[in-house]
């Protein structure tokens, strides 16, 4: 497990900073962490078409930045992702009430986001509103976090010349079809012992990077520890 500094300025503290550049960068971290879950949520829960959902995501994050929506978060009342989803709901509701077009923020406020990729991922879901919107948004947030961790993991393992370990991890843990250690070994031309060792290394690296991604978007250290406990079943020391 990677070591975390004893003191850490949370993304919420940075969003509330007086320094405009610190605030802008922190808000970019939040947008990166939550835009995909927001897009999927609007497509399924609000039944927006792809173009309108894309426009709504762009408009929401631009407006939230300009009007300081997220700075109002109170960790005593909810987790940050729940607060953000509630803000998103209210934003869309207000836009509909005012009959306003959900237009993208222009110029420098427009986020560069992989909406086609998000739409492709949506094919994994049944196109129906979620029975529990908060649980759906949580699951989508975690799915996006894990995808970012896998991307960072691939890059780091290529740099460390551990691509075989990543290939084993991808074949055994990421593939849709279940595979035994022996099946993975046979498919990749390895021994079962090699697969066992590579999986141990790769899973540890994934967990480290997932925790880095989680800490980046957690609003407070307490929330980070609670989320880590929920996801991985262990306590992060104070």
C-alpha cells in the first residue's frame, strides 16, 4: 500500500482557495473524477439524449465553477458525490423550469472530455432509470475511478518494464470472461507460479493507484478513509 502524507490539503480545501489557479486546477480534478458518472446519470436517470446530456454536463460544471456551487458542501450532511449529484439534479430541474437551453460553456470553460467513450461504456447498462439513483451514481463514480487507476497502472508498468504483469492482470481480472490461474497461464504461455506472482504485484499496484485517485477526489480526509474502507476493507491510518 502506498504511503500517504500525514497532512494533505483536500480537493475541497483547494477549491475554496483564494488563489485562482489553485482553485481552477482543483475544480479540474473534480470534473475529471465525476463527469463520466454525471453523463451516465443524465442519460439513464433523466433520459437525456447524448447531445443534451453532453451539453448538460458541460453547462453544469461551468456553472458550478462560476457560481461556487461545490464550495457550499457540508461533510456533516452527506458524502461529496451525493452532494454533487444533488447539485446536478437541481441544475437540470432549474434549466427545465426556465425552459433554458443546456448550452455548453464557451471558450476556456469548455471541458475536453471523452463523451463518445462514455457513450460506448453506457452500452453495458440497461437503458432504464436506476431504482436507487444515489447507488447508481456511486457505482459509476467508482467505475470511473477504477478506469483511471487502470490507465495509470498501465503507464507505470510500461515504464517499469512490467508489462507482463499488467497483461496477466488484464487477462485475469479485467476480462469479461472468468479465467482460472491455470487458464491465464495457458493463454499467455506462462507458468501458474508466474501468474500468481504477477497478479500479486499487479493487484498491489492497482490498489495503490486507486487510492491515489480516490484521495484526489475525496472532499475531506475523513471521507477518503471511509471510502477506502468501503472499497478495500482496510483502514487508512490517521
